[in-house]
């Protein structure tokens, strides 16, 4: 790779460029001697064997357009393009395929005046399947076990259980997923309030041909109700399913929209009184995700999973989020001492956006997918930490630093929430460790020697 200035531009500043090529060659061969992983709850991984070769080339540039102009203080445009060739080989079946793709990004920043900046980006991002998604060899679940049965809507009796092996694992035929990302934002740093900065960004992510796993039940429901993915279900008769292929697939489109807000303020205490040492620092980061729309096929109604507090494994192994989450940090600093308090808040959410609880519009005890409650309680966690540096030599860098901290200061228990789990379903784990603390209050202390 190389980078530098192409030339000095036209007065607004030098035009910067970067370019390079990259090649990586990976191969792996994992086997477990033919032992059925179902007997050990998948605890030691699964078999795969293959090779992935990737060659990429990229070019990036920053172009200052204007500086100290009558129409603005500063304007800069930037762009990047990347070409990728991905060759995958399944060494157990001798299958091989090559994928060529081009990804790109365009963006710009515009300082209208000092302290007011607008920014925007648009990008096309591409991700090909990896080892597990392409090559993983998974034996079928045992027919009749909790993972080896599905509900067959074609069965007329109240008991619709249909025992069948369910196949999962990799799928060598999946295609890359494509993401189109748009962000638009503003940054404010007013001169009349030194040390303060605030930003607000809107984002939209459109994911096409998303790579994910569906559960065996979801595959059956899509086939019977919408005639989608019926090539993955084998019927001996309409009321007797003998095989379900629930391996990796391109499951459709995902649309995510939201806002990111961040504010920070640094207050030197000498500004209040010359005798006060150190400074106070405040920072807050907030995310509001108001859309997480999954459309698995034009024939299947879209579902908005925004607000679900954990993974969605039925419609694909992805992770929606509660609609509101924020972190706040307050710290006090001197040359030797630091004390920091962190507050993390996860807003209320739903157990499953496809379910109906008494809190939801359209709820009825007799309606399909109705449950007694469909809410996840909010949670707020408080952490504290401090450190003090004791000089031990003539140099300021020589010090013995004593530190300590408490996480989850008030020992907050996690709420019941979807947690997911390998090879099982959304109820395998009673909460979401992605968002909620599963350890409880914990202490730490130590010393660091700097010299």
C-alpha cells in the first residue's frame, strides 16, 4: 500500500490519495473422527474443510474543494473503491467458485462556519460467505428429539407434531450479501461554549440477499403458507415431512434505520476557581433504532423487529435492538487521579416482534402467536472506576498506579429476554448477554508499574 499527496490542489489544500493491493490465502481441515456432535450438544464445534483465496485492490482520495470561502469555511469530498475476487473451494466435494465484486464509498464534510459541520456518506458494501456459512458439515438432528421435529400445518388434528431430521450447516451455493448504507449528520461545537461538542447522525442500511440461518420450523411455515423455500422441505405426503434443509441461505432483505446522538463537554475547574485542580468530563452516546424490517420474499409479509431485545433466530440469525439505548460517562481527572462513573441504559423492548401480547394492538388469547406477555423490562447499569499514580522516580513517567473498580454497582439482575443458542431456538438462553449483564456485581483491583 502507499499514500501521499497527488498535487497541491487549487488553494483549498492538497489532494490526498491512497492505493494498494492485498492477497490472503486461508485453508482449514477440521474433523472429529465421525463422532455425532448431537450427542455432545455441539460443544466442541463442527467439521469443515476448504480453502478461501481473496485478492483485493483499492484506491481512496480526499479532495478539498474550498477553504475560507464566501459560501463556507471548508468543503472536502472523499471517495473510495475496492475490487475483490473471492475464490472458495470445498475440498471434501471438490466444488469451487469465484466471485468478483466492486464496493465503493462517497462522502463529504462541509464546515459552513467554525463550529458547524455537515457530513454525509453513501456506500456499497459486500460480504461473501465465510468458512462456516459455506463449508460447515452438520449431521441432521435426530428425528423426534426437540430439534428433530416441526409443526406441520397440514395435519388436521390439534397435535401437528411431525418428526423429521433437520439439516443445517453450510451452503456452498449462497451468494454474497450487499449493503447500501446512507448517513447524514451534523456536528455542533459553538465558540461560546468551549469544550462542548454535539453530533446527530441519521443512518439507513439496506441489506440485500442477507446470509443467515432459518429454523426448520420457519422453513416449513414459509413453504406451507407462502410456497417459499419449498425446495428445502421434502414431503412423503402433505402430512408427513421426511426432511427439512435449514442450512445457510440468502434470506431476503433487511432495512435498518435509526439515529445516533453524541454530546461531550470538558470543564477545566480552574475556569471556576484558580484553586481547583483537574477537570470534569461529560459524555453521552444515544442510539434510537426505529426500523429493523425483514422481508424474506415479496410473497411474505414484512416484519419490523425494531425494539426486540435480542436475537431473532426464526427468521434469520440476526440481532435487533431495543429502540432506545444510551451510555453516559462522567469523570474527574487530575495529573495523578481519575474517577469515572459510567451509566448504561437499555430501554424496554419486546420478546418477539412477531408475537402478540396484551400490550400489543391486535392481541387476542385465541390469536396465533399470542402470548401472556411480550415485553422485556429496561435495565440500567452503573460502573465506577478510579486510579491514582504514585511517583517513584525523577521522571514523571515513572509511577506506581493503583486502580480499582466495580461493575454493576447495584447488582442489577438481567430481565427475561430472547437469548438464542446454538442449534436450538430463541428460548435456549433466558436473557440476552449482548445487552444485559449476566454476572452481577464484580470487583477488581490492581497495580501497574510504569518506568
